[in-house]
């Protein structure tokens, strides 16, 4: 369950802020990383290995560096839909014709929460 993975780990890091047990936090949840920064859990670090990463993928104060990306895709049953019928945006999935026909991960935690927030 996602609440015990990244979200759970973030909550643990916040709880251990005054007596940290971790030196490095590696994750794929930028939203949770920003929470840690806002709560003063992170320390700035400028990695020599990240010199070639463009500034737009780094925190201006060196609290985090992004170095990977994720893609979100819509998967559909080719026996039920023609390619021309496939929604081109998640916003189209809010139309009445898709009611009861769409599945989505619980958007309060994990990468789905980041996607929904974006």
C-alpha cells in the first residue's frame, strides 16, 4: 500500500527530523520532496555528479536534483475501442460516456498524486 511506502517514509523522516537516521533520500515523488524541504528536513547538497543536469531540473537552493522522468499513458482494450475513439487526455475521461469504464490508482498517494497535482 502506498501509504506505507513513499508517503510513510516521508512521514517517518519528518518524525525523525531532530534525530535523523538517514543520510540520503532517493524517491520519485517531487511533491513529497517539497514537503520535506518546507519542513526543514532536507539539507542542501550540490553533487559533482549532477553538474551536467540543466538548472531547470534542480532546486535553486540545492535541496534536490531531478534526474529521471516518468510517462503516464492511457491503456485501452483494442477489442472495445478503435484507435480513433481513444481519449487523448485524462480530462476527456470526465465525460459521461466513460462513467464506470475507467480505472485509476488512488490519487492521494504515490506517483498518481503527483500526476493529479500536475
